[in-house]
C-alpha cells in the first residue's frame, strides 16, 4: 500500500515503474518520471502525476512511439538537433543537454532543436537543467490548437509555453514558464474536473462569445494573454518552433491527432542557451552579481519573483516528502497494476 | 519653405541635415535620419520626426557622443559586438548587420550585441534590416525606469521593447515590435501634449495608485502588459540586454541621466538572428512556405497581422509623400535653422 507523504525518490521510482510496465522503453521512462515528479514535488499539480494517465492514454492510442530511442545530430555550428522519432520529448532533451551546453560555451549561444517529439511537460525542468550549468536559457514550443488569435474567433495557436531562466549563484535560479494563453489548458481542465466556473476573460465558446464555463471553453477557444501582444508572441513561437525547425504548427499537430486533444501532441521544440560569461566578456562586469541587484530591486518593492512558490514547495517536499491525496495514491496504484488497461 | 506632403527622400535629407548642422557626425547622422523618417513614413508618429528635438536635446545636454564612431569587435563564435562608444545606436546597428548576417548563415544563429549606445528608436527598422536577408530576428533592449513590476509600486523596468520578424518571400515581413509596458511611453507623451486622459489600466501615480492622468503617470509608473507574464518578459529583457551583455539595466540608465527622462537613455541592445534555412535543413520542408499557411489561418478568421497599418502608410507615403502638419513643418524649419539653440 502506498502512503502519503512519499519521498521524491520513491515517487520517481513508482512513476518510472508505471511507465516501464506499460511498455515504455527505459530510455524514455526515467526522464518522463523525473519531469512528472518534479512537477508534483513543486506543487505544480497541472504538470504532476495528473499527467501520467494522459501519457499512458497517448501510448495506448498509438500516438507516441514508446520504444523510440532519440538520436543526436550535431550538424556543427550553433544548432544541436535531437530527433525524438515520435517518442516523448524528455529523453530527447536530456540527450541534447551536454552538446548544447558545450556549444553555448564555445560560441556564446547555441540552439537545441527537438524534432518529432510527443510533448506533455512543463518547460521549467529543462530551463533549470541549463541554468544549473551557468547558462541563461529560453525555451518554447507549439502545442495543439486551443487558443484563438487576438481578434479571432476559433482555435489556432496552442497554449505555446514560453520559458526563461537565469542562473543565480547562491540559490534557485530566476525562472519563468508560462502559457501564452491567459491560462494553461491544464488549469482549465482542473476547473472542469472540479466543476467550477472560470474567471472571465479566459476563453470564448464555439461561437466566439466570452464564456466562464470550462466545458464551453474546452470546445471553444482560450484567449491569448495580454491581447495582441501575447497573440504576437504565440505567433512567434509557432514560427520559430514550428516551420523554422521543420516541425508542426499547432493546427498541424491537432490534425495529426485527428482533431482530439485527449492525447499529448507531437511537434518540435526550440531551446536557446546563452553563456553570460561570454556575452559580458571584456566589459569588466560580473553579469551574475549585477543581475542580483535587479532581483533585489524587484523584491524591494514587494513584487515577487516567479517560481518562488514552486521552490518553497520543493524545499518542503525534499524535507518531508510529497503530499498525495487518497485519490491520487489510489490512481497511482491503479495505473501501476493495470497499466494501459487502466486508461481509455 | 517646406511643404507637405514631402517625399521620403527629401525628408530624410532634411533630417540628416538637421543632425549634421547640430554637430552630429556624418557616420551617425544618416542612420538616425533613416530611422526617424522610417517612423514618420510608416505613420508611427511616436518614433517619427517628433523624436528629432529630443535627440538634439540629448546632444546639447552632453548625454550622447555626437562624434563617436562605432567599432565592430568580432570575437568569433556566435557573438558580434559593436561598441557605440556613447553615440546613437543606429550607426552601430548598421555597422553590425553584415557580420551578423554572415555569422547567422554560417552557424544557424548569431547575436549582435550593441554596447554603450544612446537609444531612442523603434526596433522594427532593425528587424526589417534582417528579414530582408531571409533571417528571422529578435531584438530587445532596456530603457530607463518608468515601469513598475507586476505587484510593485514604483518605476524599475524600462518600457523594454521586444521585437520579432519573419521574412515573407512575396511581401512585407511579419514583424511585431511592442513595449512590454501596457503602452509605449511615447504614446503617453502624446496624450500629455494633447491634454487628454489615458485609458484605465495603463499606469499608477507616484503613490502607486491607478491613474488616467498622463502627467501623474509620467511622474508615477507605467504598468507591464499582461500582468505578471509581461512583467517577467520585461525582467528577461533587463537580464539579457543588460547584465548579460555587460551593459546597464533600466534603473542604472536612469541614474546615469541624473534621474531625468528628458533625454534618450544610454544602455545596450541585443539582437538575435536565425537562419530558418539552416534550422529546417534535412527536414524536407520549406519553412517560409509553411509559415504562409499560418498567416493565412490568422487572416482567415479576420484577425490581423501586426504592422499592416504601418505597411499601408508606407505604401501611401512612398507613392504620394509623407503628410506633415503646418506645425511639424515649422518645427523642422526651426530645428534646421537654429540647431541646438532650438532645444532646451
């Protein structure tokens, strides 16, 4: 019997075992487990163990290649490419990190392109994997069409996450990771499951009219954050992490799934890494020390830095384990026992 | 006597002459004139000839080095650096373009760092200079503290513009360029000059309370667009185009001016260029053709692409000249005749 709280390591082993028993190759299972458990550990519930069933459903539906082994293609120059070959993105990302770090240090900046990956994860674990090497990082990817462009009436963009990180020598990095929709789709799904109305301004229904009903929103369209500016950023993400890298846009990813958003979408991802030590070279200033002054100024007027709630939850979980509800424990047991038979 | 409309070339010659007569070196004067006239030509009034007096005031106050000749420092790798040596940014940018384009084609991506430049221009002319070479481009810079962080109470960030472009084979590029404040400071200045109240939600006053008075806003703080998400992007711009490149943050740029925003600020700028042909290599798809499908989908639901109003104004101005009011013509004559004596 599982019990709460569960240590981060124990939860990671359990989630990895669930994926292995469901037929996911070991190359993919461990990286997926790390990312899912990182979300749960950080109280980022929309990207935590709640995602496990969806990943298994994606496997069961044949919408991901669970045995795929990603392949690194270093084409020289500033572009490191990893072909995920239809597998989940996580192993492909981990495979690309060493080459990306080395190339960013060599050139000052470099890009990691992941192609043909099935994507369900938050981007901040990837950002943190790069800030841990002293690099600044920017990551973005399309999703599947759920967001209307500003002034539009129907889904076109994905929730297109945009994430950035900056290393801080003496603590957790500065990291933000947000959907370019007003809210993440996962958050709307939580409202739907809880049967609660959403705040106004998040979505339009299938007729293009404003709605607070999560069901209507999920069959209509989310709205971009920040009006036409957020809509422009969502467009940029489609272009850079879609056509530019030879991979799918959000409408194409939705088409590939046959129009359903029940499964994780397949598309590409773009990660940029910058070496501040190289960019600041010859200027006689320490980029990291100077950045601290900016963070102090933000905190000094009682504004917050992003990710602080995640880091607080993480510290608590690492010290005392990850708190899980009875229902969550039962769901993990069910997925462990029944594997793909447990999902539709 | 000047008369309206004025051809783009005639206006550019006039603006260049104003700068030359005011003691700005020819190396800087022509690039500044091109950018100012591009703004006026595109009916982007907040970055058009309205800026000329401010530039001269910056010269007169000794806050820019009008005789500085920028210096290119190609440090190898993906970073091209141009030291503006305290001069206006425009000549430094133009000097860096050929090396940036060549390096982006060689490596797939490259960065142009401009250091120690005095900055007053919109970023879209720079973006268009790169899309003209078939490259996608991203540009950003701090400004001086006028924007409060989300949840904060006083100015910290600049209006920190963020601009992006994607080349379109058969027409004007896809380009956006926006302030990460709800509105550009130049737009608030126009409200102030016209004595009109601003819409709600743009700014807070010196006590941190919401205001619609442009005077109160200019002595208080603007707000970031999109709440904490826009605030996070403004922070990213401070970090990447400030400490990372060894240059000033917005509060530091304001301090350097002695706390006034009457003059153009000195800081750095970061421009990233991407070669889609390199990023898509081996994928068997044409990134530009596929991007057109996305633009068609946006336009197909009656949403707009950014910059279309600019391009329409440009076509009109190139065909029929730039329309200028009597007051604008008189101001240009005054600046031409009296140079630095015409400004405070």
